[in-house]
C-alpha cells in the first residue's frame, strides 16, 4: 500500500497514490473477496449475510453507521451507511477481525 498520510480537520487518512491520474486511481480501486466462495463483496446485504454466518450480529447503537459485533469478543465493525464509501480502510478492518475468510485485492 503506497500513498501519503494527510491530516485535515483533526482526522488522519491515507491518500493512496496521490500523484496518479483519476483513471489510474480508479483502476487500482480495492475489492474485498470472501475466500471460501471466491465471491467479491459487492453490497452490504451480501456482506451482512456473510458476517452473520461467521457469528457477527447487527448492532443498532448508532444510526449513522452500520455496525456488527460478536458476542464472543470485544470487536466491533463499524461501516459507513453508504456502500460507495466502503473503502480499503473498512475492508482491512474486516480482514483483521476475520482472519482466513477475507482478502483485499486490486480490482481488475
């Protein structure tokens, strides 16, 4: 993963490959793959079904976020409600909390 860390309005975020043109950046967009089936996660409804099968439950504490928790751990997955804002930061959070089930790769 390459890029530049940008600090703005009290928030730090990674801007991946900031000097590339828009078309190159779009082609390097990340996707998350569910390894047991090889399926690319393309919607929250698909992701929710997969997470529920792995023991995650919807948590309805925050109306601005989609959240999932596991009774057997202290982990909480928080996602933006809008799937178009689902980026590699959220994908890697899911990968870390579900080892051997998900993989993040460049889209082709």
